[in-house]
């Protein structure tokens, strides 16, 4: 497979993942994604922003989040985020350290 085709397929898979999280499963909470998969929508938006910056494109955290969430982050939180249990919060702290690093 040539690089152009591989890149196009990777981009299509990314768009399908974002669409799935945005349209089909907005009920899946970020804390559940992080606890089970080690990443969440915020990770995707951070990776997107980092890729843009690596290409010399100035992109804010908020702009990247809007791409991944399909709306401003605050709007998504208001529409879809629910309170997490103490057990989920504790598991999140572990998953965050393991997959992202120490907060700071």
C-alpha cells in the first residue's frame, strides 16, 4: 500500500471514530473511555492539536476539542456529561496517570 492510500484510510478511520463518538454514542462518558481504553475524547482532541502544531498549524485546545466533539466543549458537557461515581473517579485517576502521565 502506498503512503497516500494509507494516510487516506487512516483519516477515514479517524473520521469514523469521531462520528461514532459524536453521533452514535454521545452517551459514552469520557471517564468510561479513559477507565476502559486509556483514552477519551479529550485525548483525541489533544492528539489532533499536537498533530496540527507539528505541521506548523496554530490550533488552540478549544478549536481541537470542537472538531472532536462537534460543538464547543462546554455545550457537549451540558448536553451529555453526567456525574461520575466515586469509584469511577478513583479509577480515572489511576488510568490518567498510567496513560497520560501525572497531572500538572
